[in-house]
C-alpha cells in the first residue's frame, strides 16, 4: 500500500479548478500500451489502489482535492 501522503499528493496534483474556481480531481489517462505491458500494468494497479482509497476516504479525498495534506 502506498503512503497516504503519496495518495493525497497524487490527488492534489491532478486536481484543476473549474470555471467557478471549484477544484475537481481528474484521473489521468492510462499510458499507451506501446510503453510496455509491465509499465502499464503497474500504473493500472496504482490507479486501482487510489480509486479504492478515494471510495474508502471521501472526506480525506475532498481535502486532498483542495490541496490539503495530512
């Protein structure tokens, strides 16, 4: 499992303000398969872990989305 600070930083670094200034998390695209299957599988696992963490920690997710860290 990744460190909670790494997960929150990932969320924060992939959040952008919408037209009203509200921060929104945008999950990054998966890498192109041409970059290698092992690399792509690693990223898929990381994204799944982060997705599971978001579902289990909605309050912490909103904090991370707005740039706060634990």
